[in-house]
């Protein structure tokens, strides 16, 4: 069974819902066609075809009532239960009607006709609504045609069974057959509820069912129709077909009634005709998925209305049985096999809430209006024209229908992007739309008003926000108005934020504020005046130079000297450079930045190696481009790896993107840990000459996330042409398929640890090349639609990823989509091999050539793993010459692996964990690192240290502090409470074994505990990852930071469980600014403005390193909550609800009635609960009326993934809490311990 499903491209997690869905539709359609043939035949022969228009109108009214009733229950009752109840009611009703037939009431036959119509409409409505909950739009494209095939097979069975059954039993007994099939379908519908995604089933509304008037329904659906293009198109795609279908059905029934006189012959005709119709539909439905994949949903929806145009033209020319048979046959085939699954797939693009509003409206009110209009048109037209000419109406409505589908095709990419964006956290969208949000919230005027009143750091922050939002002119005016009436500290902070276009007023301000007795203010004024008003008159400049007392200020006013007396300038600079005063040396290099010439290089160059003051060294590096010219790149090279970020930033600023060497070094600077340096490198690379664009595109494949992200951001600012993007994208796809072909010979060999890692690494490289190909297209996309699809592809939710793939397919060129989509989906390798050969000309090479290519690859991890794989296969001899060359000339890690392979071939083995593969495997088995790529694990393993300890040896303690994260490979580690004054071994608090880790809290700031030591139990083997490597891993992999925080939160919970008495002290946490002291960050008791929320966020240590864009986004997604004095939040209220920021009020955090912390304005709580820490008996009690701002967990997670530094701040906060609780535990007389 599973092998058959896999051949149908049905994934394992889709198998069960698919099988149950197909079975339900099979039984529903068997019942439907048995009832359909019976009801239609008895109505035409026992009641009369002339009443068909009236019955159609009545059907419309009944449809409206029923769909309005059931639509009101969508979202309130689970879809599978609603389907079960409806099928059961139909089964019981049909059994009752069978008894009523015996009484020969003629009105039973119109009732049966209405019953069969409502069964078709209502069951289709309920079933496909449930299917839309079960499957995403992309899954629907693939699975709905197959599910429809099951339904069509049921239709064939029901149609063929009808003539057989009437020959074997009385015709009226078909009602009991229908009841049996409907009952079986009801039973099979119940298990479908197990497969509805949790995020959808949890949204069911609990409000009581209420009837909505027609006017109320229009009011409810009106906003959705106005805001959603998809809703408008679905309205047309529901209205127009229901105007067309009654016309064709009436013409077909009219011709059939005239052509077959006997009831039995007519029911036989209907049975065989519909079985043939459904047989053709079944064959077509089996290839419908390929049709959707080849042409897309929008084009596939065009076939049905186009066929209607042809059918009505045929009926207009020849109104006979062949035309009617072809028309009904082709329309039914296309409707069942192609149109209905495609239309149902479109409903999957609506959210459950939108679907609950729109689908009942469309299938009820709109269908009713359409059928009533069509029935009225038939009724009216029959009075003065033959049925033949009704085809004219069909041609008009069919043309409008086809036009609506053309509109869908044009709008489909935008519709998909909107759908995907709605499922993503608001944090991403608000960060991207910073400027729009800024103006939309009227924040500009708020900040301008606040800037006029604020002082110090708050004034600077307001100015920075205004500058980033592009309010340059207004900001300049506000600063110039403020500077004369503010304090000196605020002036020093605001002066650098004046733009170069501030004008003459800056010079006037300088002249009015200059004061030789205020050196810091003079320096800030001088630098600003020199930057803004470079052409200051010489006499004013000389006057300023002579009255200035500090050298740095004098250095800003040397233009007159450089112009009138260059020799005096040289003597002045030389005297400053040789001075022991750092201030004068700084002045010398400031002067060289502005007026340096190549003749000054002999003065500057010696100080690059001699200078000890980092600020002076940085200024010397800033002066290099002007003094050293083309040599500056060579001279700054030793300082690009300097320990001080200030010096590194100056070195990067001296690099030129004009030459290849400088550009390469700027690319490497994109991987610097300091964000300011990365941004500086990006700004300089944006000036890259076009001749070096290929170099930038080539480096986009770097293993470093920062370098890749930086280069993709730079690419959006360069004048890259479409052919450049396309060439890079195609090259990355070529490499992705090449790594797939490389993995095949490796997979054919016997597997060992190295070869398994190699296969995993090749798969990761394939995914990375694919990601590079998509991201370069995202960089080219100006409207952000591809970026939205890309974010959805990275989601952990399957439905979001499927929607992202659907959006991506609609946005990409067909050739690229044919190469990209199979790599994103679970496509069999053999199909990928065919794609590689057909579109890229790639073939699988021989084993020897493949292994040779991997040993010669530029990726060192691939080379290392290939070497270790050859050693594991004992095939080093065949590659000895190559391996010896790598051992002698390769990079350090490659040479180490080559030597290890040679030793292994000779039967000589080094000590434990000397093999890089062993280290990688041991690190990967630690839960923290399980999600890291093989390349990241290899980098960490190469920099790691192996520690061996004998039984009883102290691994970490006050006398032997550890300097990194320790991973246990062999043996056990005990955490012992020590007392220097006590004799004998200390008491053991906790013990961990292989695969566990410890030491993270110390790396995040927790001081070593005097009374706590980690001791080896038995022979113990550990791997230590140093602090710097670990921080780099966290910053480049925020998921790792979240895992660390989760681990620290668990430890905090364990320590709390061991705390058996109230804490010795209660921490009082609150902000340290004026608003915290005043007791509130909000000017209103009811709510905080956006600006006030941002002001609060700036005081939270978790977000202190964020710039204004993400800070604004977080402020926008915050939800406000008020707690009255005495109100409480308990453990269940906190679990997974988000991070709470205290804007005003006083709260107590207590556990089992023991106060732990006091929270005031500017503090926060709920951090640990975000990482699954559940503390029994935890209560947050408001001492006074309190105003809180809650950041939802999904928005917090999105902010961490975008800004990994938040993860580090979380770890630091949890480490501080752990440290304080450990102190309490260690000081207690009786304790049940927990690990540090």
C-alpha cells in the first residue's frame, strides 16, 4: 500500500488523511449518483420536464437556507463531525422517503429532485471545506486530483450499478441503496478529525450559533471582498458558473426527455451515460496533477469556461442529442476532473476564519442569486423563444467567466504572496515597512516634539530615529533650534547627527557656542563645523585655530595653514606626532585625514607598529587612504584581525573596493563579529566597480552566514543586470545538482561514520546552493514578493512551507521553477538525475572521477570527509600520491586528516578523538548541536580541545576555572558542594553522563562558585569548545542560542526545586532612567503610545543592542495588558504567552507564597516560560495598578532569529538568575541539588 502511495508522490505524513478522504468521497459519490439517476428519472417521467425551471428556483432558495445554516457552524463545529451528521441525516431521510413513496404522493418526486441537488451541493461544500483544512494549497494541487479520482471512481460505480440494480430490484429500492452508502460514508468521515492541523483546530470559535440576516451577511463579507482580490475572483468564479450550468442542464434534460419515451430506457441512459462520463473524468483526473504542475491552477481553470463557449456554439448550430451528449459529457468531465479540484484548492489560500465567512456566502447566497437569476431567465425565455436559443445567454456568461479566470492568472502571484505574508510573524513585515509604519503612526511629529523637550541620551535616540526615517531636513532644523538652549552634554550628543546640508547656520552656531574652557564641546563643534562647512573662510578658521586650547580642535582648522604655509603645517603635524601626549598625536592624525599628502607617509608609517593607544592607532588608520594612497590596503592588513573593534573598524574604512584585493578583504570583513564593522564593509562594497561584480557573486557561496547575508544585501544596491543574477542562479543550481550526483557513488559504498557524514554534508551543500540561488533572486525582486515566499520556506510549519513553494512557483520563470521546485520537494533521486541531464547537461561520473573531484574541492570539509571515508574503506593506497600531497601542502585541517588517513592505512592509530570525524560525531550527538550543519560542526570540532581526566580529578572549580562549554564523551561528571574548612569529600549534588554538557552559564557571565566543583567519576573524556568559537556559533545560528536558553531555563527550574526555603534577599528590578523613577513609561493610564513602548524597550537589557528598525517592529507587535492592584497571573497564565514588559506599577514574583523578586517599571518577566520552564506555584501579583506590554512568543522568536544577539542576552539573563539561585542553594543547610 505504502509503495503504491509513494509512486503517486504521496508523502508518508499525507498517506492517512489522503486514504480516508478518498474513501469518504468514493462512498459519497456512489450514493450521489444512485440518488441522482433515480431522482432525475422519476421527476422527468412522473412529474414533468416543464416544471424544471420552477424546481431550479426552489432549489436556489433551499440552497441558501441550508448553506447559511451550515456556514454558521463552520469554525464552531469540527468539519468531520459536521460531515458525519449531515450524511447520517441524509441516510435516515432517504429511508423515510422510501416508505412515503408507497403512498404515491406526486410531490415526493420534486422533493427527491431537491434532495439530490442539495446532497450534491452540500456534501461538496462540507467535504472540500474539510479537505482545505487538511491540506495546504500546494498539497491540494497534488492531492486533490487524486482524491477526486476516488470520487469519480465512486461515481462510475454508482452510475453502472443503477441499471444493474433496477433490473434486479424495484426502482424505488434505490433509495435504500443510497441510505446504505451515505451511512458508510458518515462512519468513514469521523477519523478525518485526527488529521486537522492543531493550529487550525485550535481556532474554532466557541461563540453560540446565531442566525445572520441577508443584510448582516453582506455586511460581514463586505470588508473581506473589499480587501481581498482572491475573494472578489472567487465571487465571480461562483456566480458565473451557476448562471451557465442551469442553462446547459435544462437543454440536456429537455433533449433527453424528448429522445427517450420510457422511464426505464431513460434511467438506463442516465446510468450508462454518467458511467462513461465519469470513466473519462477518472482517466483525466489521474493526470490532472501534472496538468496543474505544468500550467498552474489559473490556466487549468480556463479549460472549463472555454469548453462551455464551444458547447453553446454547437447547441446553437445543432440542437440535437449528439450536441447535448457532447456538451454535458465534456462539461461534466472537466468540472469533476479539473475545475472542481482547482477551485477547491483556491479556497485553501484563505485562512480558516476567512473561509468560514466567505465559503457559506459564496455557496449559499451567491449560488442562490445565480440560480434564481438563471431559473428566472429560463422561465421568462421559455415564454417567447425555443430552448435552443438559450445558448446565447450561455455564450455571454461563459465569456465573462473566462475573463474572470484571466484576471486570476494575472493576480495569482500577488494573491499567494499575501496569503504567505499573513502566516508570517508581523515582526518581519513591520521591520521591512519601517518608513511606512513611521508615518502611519504619526511618530515623526511625536519624536520631533519629544526631541525639543528631551535631554541627554533620550534626545540623541529621538534624533537617531528621525534620521533613520529620512526626516533629514526637519531634524537639522530641530537640532539647530535646540542647541543654543540645551546643556553641553546634549550638544555633544546631537552635533554628530547634523547632516552635511545643515548650511551656514552651523558655522554661526559654532561661532556663538565656542568656548576654550569647554574642550569636549569645542571638539564636537569643530568636527561638525569641519564636516558640514568645509569651505569656512580662512580668516575665521585661523581665528578659531588660535583661540582653541586643545590640539584636537586645532587640527580641525588647518585649512588656511595648508593653503598659505605648507611648511608650517608639516612642522605642526611633526611636533604633534612626536609628542608623548596622546591628545596631540590624535590631533596629528586628524590633521592628516584632512590635509595629508604622500610626503607625510614617513611620519605616519612608524606609528602603525609603535602606537599603543588604540584611539590614536585608529585615527592613524583613518588617515592612511589620503597619505598612503594605493598602499593603504597593504598597510592595514595586520590590523584587520586586531582584538579591538575600534581598530578593526578603522582598518576596514581604509580599504578600497576599487581593486580586487581590497574588495576581497571587505568581503571577509562582512564576517566580523562587530555589527558596525559589517555595516561599514557593506557600505563600501556598495561602491564596487562593475568589473568586480563577478567576484562578489562568486563569494556569495561562503559558509559564513554573515558574509552571505551581507553580500545578498549589497547586491540589492548594485547595478547588477538580470543576466548577472540569472547566471549566478543557474550556476548555483548546477552546483546543487552536481553535489547530488557526487553523493550517488558514496551512497553505493558500505557506510561508515565518515561516509555518512559526507553524504549529510553533500545534502547540506545542495540545500545551501539552492538557498543561494533563491536568495539572489530575492535580492533582485523589488516588490518583496519573493522575500515573503523565501521566509515561508524557512518556516517550521509544513503548511507555510507548502504555501511558500506555491508562491515561489508562481513568481519564477518556468525554466528556473522546473529546476528549483523539485529540489525543494521530496522528489525521487532518479527524477532529479533526469532533470540534471536534460536541463544542465550533467551526468553521473565514474567513482574514480567523483572521488578525485571531491579530493580537489575548494571546500575543506568535503576534502576531510572524503579522506576519512577512504581510510574507512581501506582504499588509501589507490589515492596515496594525492593524499601525501594534501598532507604536505593542504590547509591545517586537511593536512591533519590526510596524515590520519595515511596512519590508518598503516594500522597506526593516534590517541582518542584525534580524528576530526570522531569529534564531529560526539559534538553532533549533544542535543544542543544536533541541528548544526556538518560544516559548522567541523569548524567547531577543529577548534575544540580534548580534556582527559582521571577518577576524582577536579574538572572545574575555583582553582581550575573552565574557559568554555564542556561536552561529556566518556565517563561521568559529578557536581560536588565543597567546603574548604570541612574534611573529606564534599556532598554530591548532581551527576551527568555521556552526551550531556555543562559550563554554558559561566560563558554567559556567571562567576565560578566557591563551594561548587565539577569532579570526574571514573576515566572521563571531554571536549571543550572555547568561548569565542561558541559565541560565533550562537551569533550565526540563533536556533542554537534558543536551545542554550532552553537548557539554562531547565537548570533554573531544577535549582528552584532544590530551594527549600525563602530566599535571603528579594531583588528589586526596574529601569534606571527618569521614567522608571517617576513610576511609568506611559503618559496615559489606558495605553502606551508607540513612542512610549519604544522608550520602554530601550531600557530592557535583552534589546539594548538592537537598532531602531527592529525596535520599532517589536514596539508595533506589543500587546498591552492591565492588571489591577491585587490581581494575579499564575503559572498557566504565563506558559507560552510571551514576554511581559512592565510599563508602570509594582509587581511581586512569588513561588509558594515566598517572594522571589520585585518588578518595577522598566523590568520584565516571563522569559523563562518562553523556553518551556514550568515553575510550580509561581504567581505574579500586582501590588499597584500595573500596565504591561506583552510580546507574543512567535514575534519574540522571529526577533531572535533575525537578531541572534537577543539569544545571547537571554542566556546572560538566565545565567544571572541561575547564579543567584545557586548561591541560595549552596548556602542552605539542606539541599537537593541541580547541575550548574
